[in-house]
C-alpha cells in the first residue's frame, strides 16, 4: 500500500462542516431567548411554545402531511411500476420515450414543471370540467408526478441488483408472473419501497415552487407558509420549526438505516 | 425474456399503462400546452389567456391568434436577456464550485475502508432529507450584514466593516452549492467507487507519483461521473427560484424569478410560458446529453 494521503480526509471533513454548520446554528439559535441572531439572550423554549399555538402553521402542517402521505403513496405505485418496466421488460417500442419521461422530472427546473402543470389543469378544466378549481387534488397530482421519478430511481437500483433465482424457481414451479411479483419480488424489494416512499413523502412535504403554482386560494401548504414568512424577515419561530424537522428526520433516518442494516445482517 | 423489440403481452401492457399514461398526461402534455400557450396573445392581468384558435368565425379552419410575438418581446427586452445570461452564468459558476468541493469528498469516501463508505455517504445525503427551505433560511442568518459570519469575523478582529454577502451573487452561489452538493457527490462516488485499485497500484509501480496517477488514471476514468454530476446540478440550477429570491435579494435577476414574477405579479401567463420555453431551449442540449449518459450507464438492464 502507498502511504495514506492526509489531504483527502481533511477536505472531506471540511465538506461535512460546510454541510452541517448551518443546521447546527439553526438548532442552537432556536433556543435563543433573544430575537436577534447575533445576541445570545439565554436559553429559552418560548419559540417552540409560540409555534405550538400558531394556527397558521398548524393548519398548513396538517394539510402538508395529508398531501404528502397521499402523494407518496401514489408515487410509490406509479414509480414502482415504472421501475419494473425499465428493469424487466427489455426493449419495446416507446422504451426510449418512457425512460426519458421517467427520468426527466429529476432535473427539470421546478418553475417549468409548476407552470406547465398549472396551465394543464386550467386547460383540462376548460375542456373536461376536471379538475374543478385548484387545491388538494391538483397539489397531489403535481407531487405524484414530481416524486414518481425519485421512487423509480430507488426501486430500479434495487431491482437490478436483485438475485433473480428465487423468482425463476417460482416461475419454473408454475406460479403466474403476477403472483411471483406479489409473493417473492415485493418482499425482496420492500426496503427500497419503504425508502422510496419516505423519499417521496419528504419531497412532497418540502416542495415550495411547484406547490405555489398549482395550489389555489385557501390551500396553503407548510412550505408556502414558511416561505412567505421568511420573505417578511427572519423569525425565530422558523428556527424552532426547522429544528423540529431536523429532529424528526434524524430519528426516522437513523431508525430506518438501523432496521435495514439489521435486516441485511440477518439475511447474510 | 422476450426477444428484441417484440410486442408486449397483455399482462405487461397492463403494468406499463398506468405509469405511461400518467407521465404522458401530467408530464409530456403539460410541455405541449406550455409551448402552445407561449404563442398566445400576451395580456397583462387577464389570465388565463386568449384562446389560440377562434372557432366562432365559422369556416373549416379557425381564425388563428398564434404568433411568435412573445418571443420577439423577450429578445427585445434587456431585462429578460440579462436574466437569461445571468441564470446561465450563475448556474455555471455554482456547478463548477460544486464540482471542486464535491470531487475530493467523493474521492475520499470512495477510498475509505468499505465498511465506512455507507455511513460517510449517508452523512452527505442526510441534510438533503431536511427541509431545503429551512437550510436556505439558515444561510440568511449566517450571511446577513449583522449575521453570524460577520460578527464572528469582527469579533476576531479580521474585518472592520461587515462583508456584504447576503443579496449578492456570492450568496446565490453559496446557496446553490450547499443545496445541490449531494447531487454532485452521488454520481461522482458511483464512478469512483467502481474503479479498480489495481490501476493505481500499477501506476505507482511504473513510478507515477500520486498526483500524476490521479491526473492520468483516476480523473479520466471518472469522466462519466463528472458529466452526470455537472448536468444534474446545472440543469435545475438554471431555473432555481427560491435561492435567488431569498439569498440574492430583489436585485438578483434570474429566469426562474422572472418567470414567477411575470406569472404571479403581472399575471401574464403567455409571457411566462414563453419564458419557460426559452429556458427549456437552453436546457435541451444538457438534458439530451444526460439522457444518453444515463442509458449508457444501464447496459445491464437493456439486455434483460
């Protein structure tokens, strides 16, 4: 072996510092009694208390949760089907178009997607009378479209790494493809399904730009509420909200990865 | 598996139908509609838009109101031309910084002991799971004139006057690099991790110093990852709206923000649609390249 270079680990740690310092600052200052960022006014949880009584944020959070659960579930179904098509169907007419359509939302600027979806909803309403107005339904349709691509990426990589021998054995024993998929494939890719659902849930819960385009009056999601209050100026309540999100995400991710590594260890 | 470009049997068609129809209806169709409406007559304050075709006049063909006027207007308006060029340059510079920070990180993770790679990569991805909006907001508190960075530097006696960073392009670069760094690192890591360490050993045996080996072996072999990471950051950054709005201030003139303002403030939907089409025109080439690259990276599936 050559000597271990020192430069790379140093750069890596600087990179982590860059990624985590702003989050640390946010959490620390959420407990700051002073309204000013630069002044430490002593430890206080008053911003959390204030947040817990802020009807606007609570209503928006409840709406966002419902949108995110519905969208993530829809995106999980469509994204998983798309991944199965891409990994298992081989070449077919339209594959190129299909694969481009599945992948494009990953990188498409959100302003373009938001505007395009809004104009589509308006055009559909003029022609078909559906969807009526804009709100929960249009938010969900837009978020499903946005999140499907991410679910497809996660499920696809798991499907293509998967050992096919169990599926083939079941097929040889005469099981129908649909049954094989339900009984063998789905349980084997379950971790990826859970990961994909969580990713879609998070993306939906976090989306501002597309939501701003496709939502209607009276339907304000949490990120839209947060965005408009940030634009009015820095508010310590947002620090508290951000810290709660960081805490929730850390718990979910750490639990998920613990479950995953435990599952893999048992299988080995 | 079915051979060649054979037609799919009905069971497979059933699986294909839902995702295909959904993506056609809510991803492809919207782009066609945007393109169509970008040709409609621009009217400030009267959404949605004047219909493209007028069927009330009678006759076989409807009277057409479609024209390229919106695009002509965009090109004649310095504000939009400036926004266009500014967006491309901000996205380009941010992507370059992202690559410079992300490459050593990806390389360090790829060279770490196999058991540590997973957790290290997880640390890169973890911030992405927390709210994007809130992370951008955290930077506002850090970069403000009376913010954390300035009071730290002043406290250390390094500067007398606060550095003005918030509401400048520098703040936008920081915001974009910070938000998109994981997207740069993941594809870089994927190509770097696959490299055979024996190649570097061979280079060392032949007398190459580590730097030389990096430049002639590691770097060229990671080119697909560099291209993929660059595109994945550059394309969405061109249309970025939240970061310029919060960190770049009112003076920052970028396409995504211009599009939102035209849409929400002037309520001029056809011009907003024309802006979207113009933005897409700049992205067609990078998008096509990314699509080709992705297809080349998935040979194992194509043969299935």
